[in-house]
C-alpha cells in the first residue's frame, strides 16, 4: 500500500493523492513534550484553544484523527512524506517521524519541492502543478535506517544549541536548528528564519 502524508490541505487539493493523510498542526509554536500521545494532544488542544480559539472537538476531529491514521498505516506500506524546506515544516516532519517510525516495517520516503528558479525556496510546494508534483515524487529520497536515527534524535534536541552538518535529506539542518533556538528566545519572529511571510506574521511571542 502507498500512503502520502501531506503537510497541509492545500497540497492535497492539487495532488489528489489516494490514501492521503493530512498533517494539520503548527508544532513550531506551543508545547511539544508529553509523556504519551494522549497527553501530547491534550496539551496541544489546550494551547490552540487559548491562542487561536480552536475548540478541543475541532482539534480532535481535524488533527488527532489524522495522527491516529498515521499510527494505523498497514505494515510494509510505502509512505511518502511531503514536506517543504521551511522551519515550520521541519518541526512538523520531525514529529511525524516520531509517530510513524514505531512501525519498523514501513518504507519511508521524503518528497521535497523542486529546486527550480521559478519556485521560491521557502514557499515550498506553492506554485507546483500536478506535473511538478509528479516530478517531485519521482525524485523522492529513501529514508534509511541511519537517516531515521538522526531525524528521531532531533526531536528531543529541538531548542538546544547543537552543531550538526547539513544532511542530504535536510539541506538546511544547521540553519533550522539554530533558527529554532533563536526564535524561541526572541521577542520577534523574522522571515529570514526559513519561514514564509505569512508564517512569520502568525508566530508571535
């Protein structure tokens, strides 16, 4: 079975993938640490209700159900992770990796936006047409066991000052880690931190 995990609904409106699961979260802001999945989504629901007036019922219906689908992906499935290059997507990707890597039979692939002059790097899949998305899928990169180990370790190291070289799967790894630390300790958010203008405008301390 082939499964596509997409970072947002907009991409699915163009891709129209079968077996699509939508990551509807913004983990770049708010609490991230919890003892269990249930505790994690309870604290996320409380945070989003307080900051964005998203009700718990809406969060469960639109977001938690998608997390549950990720946990129920059939064994030996081929899973394509569609995530942009920006900091927002980087944090979301790390959590998805935490969630689905518990099933060691899955074959994981990372699908990235095309590196083409006609596309702006931090805009990700924005502007991609179906033909572009098919090309991006054909250029997907397999997430090997070593890659998986690194990506899983990064989740617990978010916010810590660490120096790591960029990685073939995460070409802006060093930048993202440093930028995440910077914005956590800053009174303002800057678009140069690998965010779109809309993301930078939304995220506030």
